[in-house]
């Protein structure tokens, strides 16, 4: 009862916020602009708070491992290195199992799924859970990054604010990339790269309608982040430059090497993640603890591979790490990251990919320096370029990978080597493994995101071939209070309202019910408050026509009615049904050409294998041609 009262009070607060925005009398675009300003500011503050939480966890927990390591290898160092990641993994596993399972992983796949399949809706609970579990993971030595979680947290915050101010579902989808860009901008202090990341990784194409909001939110979030953390992220690397054009050959080689390393890292992570998921005998909550213990074992030999590794990465970019340590830490970081993520932890792979690339690049820089003694080569420059190339090879965002390194270091002198290495890394990685890491993770979870397909693929399909026939309906004599109670047991967004004769008399949504509840209309029946002028579809409507209706009316689903009887409900067609149809068509269109060639070769072989008439011998030929 108390929970219901709290929910009712919250709905009233939401209603007042929506009315406040509506009372301003702004057009729809200006209203969205105002909400975008709020999203950028709130996401900037949230990202800074999340970073401060991580720093507090690191200073109070994992720092003891490094303090003990500075005194040499001793029993205290060994115990802390094994115990802290194990206990941290155990706590994170319990939270993920029993509280926030959606906080598992890096956060980017969850945002992409919400954008493409859930109309931009991310539960606010996932933001809180992600912040807590990722902070615990990083604070106890898990080899993950904070950037991916920051993106998910800020995306969830933007989704929450959009729902709070009552924006439509279409506008809510537009706010999700806005929050994602704000998260990247605040995490890296890179507003330009944040904009390109939102388009390259979240949206998947250049949507000009969203450009303005994404830019504004990224700038505001970055400004707030810089107010608390002035300066660029990795200082001391601005002196690097291209010493001689011949160095470009080595940067080309670096890109090829890191492209292969990126694919190895991604494939190993996916395989170990699959192995952990298939271990049915081990509880899910225990797996991160096992991963933490394994990370601790590696940390006994290379403690620099534990945690985010930002201090070690800065030292590598400044050229202060020796060759042997770079080689050791590069291998150790791959192992610890694969274990931390594959065992089901909560954290991203942005920072580990940058770290691995920097160590591989610095190693090659030392080798080039030794191979050409008379030529001044800076291993730190190779580390910087390797950092971007690895990001490009793992994430497959070529434009973002160049801009993010440039903005983090404020070093434009290496832009040409960076572009060459990134392009080479991208081509090699794409050749060896065409599927990017985030899409591969989603496919491993059974989620396939279908990009927007041309309408020509849908004009031959009709509504009856994809619609949902088992429709959840609400009776017209049900009160608003009873309908709201029913919402707790159902996750659908809208419900057709039917009378005693099973005829549709209207339509009602969750927001409509909550607004009526907040206005104390709980005893009214649905037949009185339901929307009567309902936008509908017919079973023989082409899907491209339905998509136009959904887009123009900013709806997510349409009731399907009979042409003979407009009140006869036949089913529901939603955007999700259409996306599934697009995915099926795309899968058929992408059938490999070699399959068709194989069938053609089989038909040709069948024709050549047909029995031929026996050839006549020379004597028979002479006999048949002789004149009697």
C-alpha cells in the first residue's frame, strides 16, 4: 500500500513537470531543445560524480595493493592482491544476480538495444546499479574501464528525464544518443569525439535531425567535466611529432600489428564469455568472484594490469616505461580484461583497448629505436598512435578513434601517423573479423539489431504476416485504479479497450492511466477515459505504409481491425514486429554469393553427369560410311 502511494505521488510530480513544460507554450522543437540543455547539464554532473565515486573506491581499496607492491613482493601484497579482487567480484556478482542484472557488461550494447528495440527506454534503476557495480569493480582491481558504464548511466538518465517531462516515444529515442554523447564527452573530455561516437556507434548513420541536440549536450557535459577536471586527460605528450616521412612505414606496420591484436583480444573475450555462460554448475553470482581471483593471480606478476590502469597508461605515453615492462603489461592486460569481462563483471572495454594499444605501440617504438640507432624515435609517440589504432580495431569507430586521441592529448602533430595506423588497423581487423565487438556481444546474447532497411524491402509484406494476434486487452468497465494495478503485472505500453461484445471501443496507454490516477480519476471506467479516435491499420496494409503512419503519428503500435467491421480487433502491429521483419529480409538478402555459386555448380555437375550415347568404334564408323 505504501509503495502504491509513493508511486501515485511520483506520477503527480511527473504530471506537474510535464504541465510546467507545456505551460511555457514552446513549440515541440524548442521544448526538446530545453530538455536537451537539462540532459547535458545533468549528465555532466552525473558523470563527474561517478568518476569521483570510482576515485574514492580506488583510494580506499585497491591502492593498498600498490602500496604493498612498492615495498617488494611480500605476504601482505600477495594476500591483498588475491583477496581484494575476489571479494569485489563476489559482491558485484551478488548485486548483478539479485538486484540489477541489466548492469552486467560494458553498457554500450544495452544502450544500442534500448535505442533499436525498446524505443529509447532505459530503466533508471540500471543507472544506479551500473554506477555502484562498476565503481566496486574498478575499486577492487577488475581490469575494466569507466567510460562504457558512463555512457549507459548518462543514457539512462536522459531516458528518465525524457519520460519525466512527458516527451513522446519518438523524441525519447532521440534523447538516448544525446545522453550517450554527453557521457563520452564527460568521461574523456572530448566533445567532438563524443558527437561522432553517437553517430558511429549508437545511431549507426548520420541523422541530421539529432545533430544539434547531440552537439549541445556534448559541449555542456564536457564543460562541466572540465570545471572539475581542468586540462586534457593525458598531459605531457604534446611534444611528439613526425620526425621523418619514412616513419610512416613503421606506423603502417603498427596499425597492421594492432589490427591483429585487436581481433585476438575481441575473439578471446567472446570465447571466454561464452565458456563462463555455459558453466551451468557454477552459480552466476560466483563467476565474477572466480574471475576476480584469476585477475589477482595475474596481478601477483603484473599489478599494473589491474584496475583502470590510467597511471600506467600516462607513464607509457610520456615514455617513462621500460621495454620489458611494456611487453609484460600488454600481455597481462589482455588476460585480466578478458577474465574480468568474460566472467560476467560490470565495466567497459574502452580503457583496456586504449591501454593495450599503447603498450603494443610503445613496444614497437623501442624496437624501431634499437633498429635505427641514429634516428631519434620516441616510444611515447608510438604508444599514443597505438592507443588510437587499438580503439579503432576493437570498437570499429574510425573517425571517433582519431578525434578521441587528438582531444585527449591535444597533440595535432601526430594526426597523419594516427590516421594511417587507424585506417590500417580497421582494415586488418575488418578483414579478420567483420563483426564489431558490441554487435558480437549482442549476437551472443541472442539479440540481432537490424539497421534501417529501404522501404522497398517492406512494400511486399502485409500487416497480417507480422502482426501479433494474441492481444492483451482491457475491459471497458474496468476502473482506472484497477487498470493501474494491472500495469504492475504487465509491461505492455498500450491496451485496446473492449466492451462486453468483444468490440474495440477505444485505446489507452500507460501514461494516460497514470495521468488519470494523478488527477484522482481512479473510479472512472476505461470506456469513459479511453481514446476514441484511434489510428488503426488493416490486415492487408503494406508494412511501409504502416511505418509511415507510426512515424507521422509518433506511435509505437497500431491496432489491426477488420475492413468489414471497424470495431472487430484482429491484432496489434508494432515497430518491433516490423524490425523483426526487416531482420528476416536482411538475413535473406545477405546470403553469401558462394551459396548461389555452389547451387549453380551442382546443377552443372548434374548435367555433365548425365549418361551419354556410347561412341562408335573406328570399324563401326567405316562400316556405316562404306558404299555397298
